[in-house]
């Protein structure tokens, strides 16, 4: 089972279900802002997409559903809300957390291809190559590693920054209004948690061997002679309580997962319906209880022996 889709689901579902272009000249650039604070607002104790966000009209219901489903657990919702609100307090909003979402196009069927470099700094972005690998973990989950390479890119990195001014077809006034005009000129993502200056030990994302910090001030590199950028995404941070480890069995954060998750609250996309999975308490069950968000169904895990589990 690939439980990872609900943690990565916002980016994955967006990239693979993005609505068709209607002539917007910056259509291709909207993909990278899917984890940026500028793309979200707080509503009823959760984070939701901001209707003023760059490219909002192209965000599919599948991405909205993935975001809503992960926040069915109240501790995940409160963590993301705290992360987003701290972004608004600490940063000024002109710099955007930019993730190369296009690497997830067609995944898991497609695990290699090319992407256009980041739009930061202006100029002509290069064309980079990427590969994706998966490492199986306990309970059938995966750690996903994305490797991007380039020989000519004016702003190279798999996670870098972009400027609000890049998105010429976006009304930036209500977006800037969410932020502190005296805040830092750094990029910020609610998925990196609250607090400034420290690496987030919970959402286990590492870039080039270092934990992604809660506030990131690392523009893309000027790359002409060969560069490599690697991001490792551990899906367990939003699904299974406990310490998180990389593929070499090194702990990826100084603290255990902060979420007080219900061990029965595991979800998968419908392609895993009736398949078996093991929860953090080592119970076996199947994904056999449909949960619908924005018209999109996910399947909730039910322990064997529970009515409707099918086992």
C-alpha cells in the first residue's frame, strides 16, 4: 500500500489532475507553488487553498480532497494551521517556496523525465533531468527519493524560491495582506511547521542531506558545470507515530512524530480498495470504508474483525 499519497497527495494529485490551460501565460509556473504559504488560508480550523493564490482556478478537486483528508486528524490540522499562521507572522510574502512538482507527473508509473528549472532570478530556466526511487518501509509504506540534475540552469534546485512578481496574472494585493510587511525575505511553507530558524523534525523532508528548515533562505544555484539536487520524502510523518529514519537507518529528526494519531486512521486512494495494510499497532486490516472529500473518494482502513473490513 502507498499511504504516502495523502501526505504527498496535494502535490501529486495537483500535478496529475491539473485543469487545462485557458490561455494563461504563466500556467506552467503555478505547479511549483503548491506547498507555498501564499497558496493557503486558515478556515474552520484547517488550511485550505486561497482563492487568490497563483493559479487557483487550475487546482483540481483531487488536490483539495487530499489536503482535506489528511486534516481529518485534528492534530495534523492544528499542526498545519500553526505552520501557516507562523509563516504569515514571520515572513513578508514576496518570496515563494517553490517545489518541482512536475517530477511527480505520472508517478509511480513514470519515474524519470525532464523538468523546466525554477523561474527565480529571471532569465531563461534550464531543462533538468530527474529520477525517482522508492524504498519500502514497515507496513508497506515507501520513502521516496527524487534526484534532479542539471548542466545549465540559472536557478537550480528541486526546492528553491520564486518571486510573487513572476505571476503576472495574479492579484498579489490580498496575498501580501496575509503576511507581515516587516517580516523576513525568506520562503515559507505550512508543511514545514511553525517556528523560525530551526529544521522541522516532524515533516521528514531532507534536501541534499539536510533537513528542510521551517524558514528557507536558499535561492537556486547558478549551475553551468553539472549540479545535483536530492529530496527525500518520508510519508510516515503524517500517518504513523514514532521516530522517522532514512534508508541508512539514521534518525531524521531529534523528536518523535508530534501527532497524537488514532492508529486506525489510515487512508489510501481508491486503487488500494480491499488491499491489506498494517497499522502502527501491528493490526492487520483493509482499506474498505469510503471517505469522500470534494467529490473525491479515499478509502479508510478498517481492522480485521470489524464489520465491513472484509477480512
